[in-house]
């Protein structure tokens, strides 16, 4: 790396840490504090009550204080990253960074504590005295061998979880990687020959973990800076002596000759290509020295084409990153109030991480890493750090292991609710989509994808097929679709592919064209026009639905809305005596909010708005949600007499007469509709009092369309839609250039829509 690059990186890092408020973490109040009354409850005199309760029952500290979600990251700065013994204060940025990772990945609050002592007794006594404050202790960057003694004593003498992550974090993640790499190469871990280059805290812990998950001590060789650790070496410390060998080998070159696995926890470039060539077939190399591994990734894969290679770096496949483990291990331990983090919990984390790598990879992970189709294989043996499922899979495995091994003081009985709570902690409160997904899986339907010659469409089709949400049918140019399936290694070989152009003049094609002609012959479409239109995939897909050869269709990814919905309206049409409207489900931090009409009716009158409101009301009830409809305007209950305000008041009047059971009110401004306290204070007579509105009806298409797009971009809400309402058969149109996740969501909605149509019949 050039000196300019180094200087730029140095400046960028220093600027990052100094900009705004210095550092990376802060304390944020979790209770109201704006009034004098709030302050008297937060502090004197109100604070006396929880103090007295805790004095009577110490477990109440978890009920009335932050202890149950608070971890201390504690270091003395004697082994900071690759910087060595730089002192407690110099290590503080690392400890703050660890706190940031705890928070963003597992919603765990952290105080970082830097202790200016190298004395083991002093360190242990200080940390022990902090037990009333914290729910757990994460030891960090403490040099060996002192770290072993410190952790051992604290685990024995404290009654809260204690873990030295430098030891056990690397062991857990590399253990998962080793299990999966052995599976891919057909190696039996119990007979696999392993070389561990390094004998520090992480290396000792890693080796112990490999034995715990199936490796045999007699098949392991460990090296330190002096070479192979042999039993005849003098002055061996206890931790190294545990893994000393009697074999007549002395150097790294001796050790790796014929070995199956190389574990690097040492220094850069110590494993040469010549050494790598002497290893056994399909060698597994986890070169974890940072920032530069024991052998460069590019050099290793160029030397051995049959290698499975992992490093500690994020710019190459198979990054062994502790963030896959420690946030979720502590999350699970805290949530059952575990008294310790034991071997059973660590092994449970290993197996959960290994198992997750074999599941399909969410598209958001592919996007984060600029890939198209990550899947279990030589370049993907452990999950990526951004995988949102880590918090549920690993935390739950750890919590269960704590309960089963008898170290939990609080049991979890409803694991599905716990899983939901974990998702909320990670900001993934999309419970309604999970409910709909479960419903879709109960009775999957045939979904025709009208734009199947597209990566996103095929990726979504693979996901809904794997997840058993739907049975995809792919429409488009067969050669192009099959080419994409091969290019991205999609598992869609048994899925039906139909090319409308190849169908021309078949009996099915003519049946579809005749139907279109019969429906539209008095609307300007001739028999010849109908045949030409049927070559269009949207017309063909709509006809498949009309004739029951597919249950629903998905389209609109690459076409504008009008050109996608028009074929469906002409082929299938609206329900008798119904109009068609578009609804968006906006997944916000406060839960789902439904918008309508956002896509179809340009400037509906009051009667039409009433019909649209009833369409929304019926659709939302099918999601097991009670609709609370606000008819939006710039005025509140007659405060203005403009055209829009009058129209919305008239809509409310029509709805009260036509459907008195519907909870609806208007005209009303959006802030009052969504803020129940404001509404009650100013308009106590409103039918919407009690809870915020969850359904917003807009006066015209432009206001609805602008609102959902603003909320999507500025408010960080996820838009699911447009959900087409009022069609005679289920048809759903995508937003232009939808993401894979959005396509999957729409397929899920479409399948549930089919199920509801079938119930009504």
C-alpha cells in the first residue's frame, strides 16, 4: 500500500472518531424526561421505590434497572488488535467499537471500562466488584497467559456471564467454518490432521473447541514462534503443554506436510506456496492473522485449485469474523439470565452458525456484498456478518443450551414470541409479512412470473420455491431464461418455462386470443389484434390466470404500471359491481400502515372514495388487522370548506350511512390521524379516538402516490405493493425496478389473495 493511501486511511479514521461528539457511543434516556413530574420519578423522590424493591429482592434489579441488557467491555490494553501492549487508555477506541457492535447487532447496551493495571489479582477484584452493575462481562484484548487466569477466576467467582472474546469468539466462528469445510471436502473431523500455527489465547481456545466438536488431540500439531510445541521442550507453560506432540517434527514445513487443515493465528506470510503444495487433498486453510493472513488469499487459491480458504478479512470469501458470535451469545445468555457462558452454550453457537450457512441467503445479504447468488460451497462456508437471521438463530440456540445445561435463572417457554422479540431488537419488526408467509406456506399456489428473463425475477422465483410459498411458472424467452439459470446457478431446473412466442397458433394460444377478442371486440380489438396482443407476456400471463392454468400473476418489474395493469383489466376484469384500486402496505417502525388509492383512480369523487375505502377495509381485515380509516385532507372536521375537504367529509358521511360498522373519520390531517394523544386533546368526539389510524385514504392519486414514495425514501419504511384490489381474479403488479425482497413479498401477498378468493367462492 502506498504512503499516500496510508496517510489517507489514517486521516479518514481520525476524522471519523473526532467528528461531532468524539467517540462512538453515548448514553440515551429510555424514559420520559420532559416534565418536572418525569424528573421526580426518574430521580428523587420517586427513585427510592425501586431501590427499596431491589433491597428486598436482588432479582428485581433486572426489572427496574438496565442491568439485564448491560454488558461491560473490559480491557487493560495489553494485547490490542495487532498493536500489542499499548496501554488501557490507548485501547479505548477499540472497546468503544466493540460496544457499537454489541448495540447495532444485538441491541445490547455497553459501558467500556479500561483498567490501568497488569496485576491479575487487582484486575479480578475490580471486575468482581462491578457485578451489581452489569448483566455480563466481555473481556477484551488481554495478553496471554494472564487472560486465561483472569477469565477462569472471574467465571468461578462471579454469578453473571463472563467471556474473553479474543479466545472464544474466534474459536466459535472458526469451529463453524471447520465443520462446514470438512463436510464439503468429505473429511471426517475425527481423523482430520490439523496444524495450528500460533499458541496465544485464541489458538489455545480454538484448538480446545475443535476437540469439543469432534477433532482428536492426537491429530493436532501446535506451533509457536519457536516451532512445533513438543513434549520434550523445557519450560512449557500449562496451556501449551496441553497440546504438545511427541512426533519427530520441528518446523511449520514439517507439520503441514500431509496435513488436512491449516489454522493460522500467528503472523503474515509464514505459510509458503511450497508448504501449501505438500498438504493433503482438498486442503482447508483458515489463515486468520490480521490485517494480512499467513498466506495471501490470491496466492493460496492460485497455488491449490482444490483449496477451501478463509481469512479474517472482509474483502475475500469466508471471513472468520467474531461479530458472527459474541453479540448473539451474550444476547441469548442475558435473555435467560445465565450465570455463566459454558461449553454447551459455545458449542450450540458453533452448530447454529454452521447450520445457518446451509440455508438460502437473503437477498439483502447478496446486495450488501455485491454478489448475486451466495450459497453453501467453497466460497461460502460461514454466514456473512450482515445476515439478519444471526440474531434469531444463534441467540435462540445459546438460550436453549443455557436452559438445558442448568445455568439459566429464567426460562423461555414461548420460543416463537422470543424469536419475534429478537427480530424487533434488530429493527426487523415485519411481523405481518411473516404471518402472511406462514399462511401462504399452508397452501402454496401457482404463480406465473411474466418477466422471467430477469435476474431479480428468477432469484425471487427460487426463493418462493425453496420457501414453499409458491410454485413458480416462468414466462419469457426460454433460451435467455435457461442461460440466466445456468449463469447464476439457480435451482429452477424443474420449473415450467413457457415462451409465448413459441406458443403462437397452438390450441392454448388460440383459446386465449379468442377469449380476448370476445371480450374486447366492441372496444376496438379485432381477432388479428387479439393474436398479436397475446404474444405480449402480460396478456398471455393474464390469460393463464383467467383459464385456471395459473392461480395469480406477478409483473411490472420492467414495465410501467399502465402497460402491466391494462392486459389484466382487459383479460380478467374487475369483480361485478366493483371498482379497482391500488393499496400499499407500508412497514414502519410503528407497525404497518395502509395507503390507498395509490395507483389507479386519478381523482375519485366522494362515492368512489367510499367504495375505495370499503375495498381497503375488506382487504386489511384479511390480514387479521382491524382497519381504522382516516380520510385525509388539509383540514380537520370542517375547519376549511375547500373542494378536497368537502369531498372527504362527504365520503365520511356516505361510509357512516352505507357501512356504520367501519371505523372511519374525516376530513382529518395526517398528524392528528396518526397521533392519538393530539387527536383526543383537540377532537375528543372523533371516531378514531383510542388508537392511531392504520389506514390512510388520500383525496386523489397524486397525494397518495407522493406520500408512499416519500415515506419509503425519507421515512425508511418498506413498501409492499401495489396490492391490486377489486379484480375478478388475483393479479398483482410490482413497482418498477422492485428489489428481490419486494418481489417475494408481493408473491406472498398474491398467494394469500388466491387463498381468500377461493374461500369466498
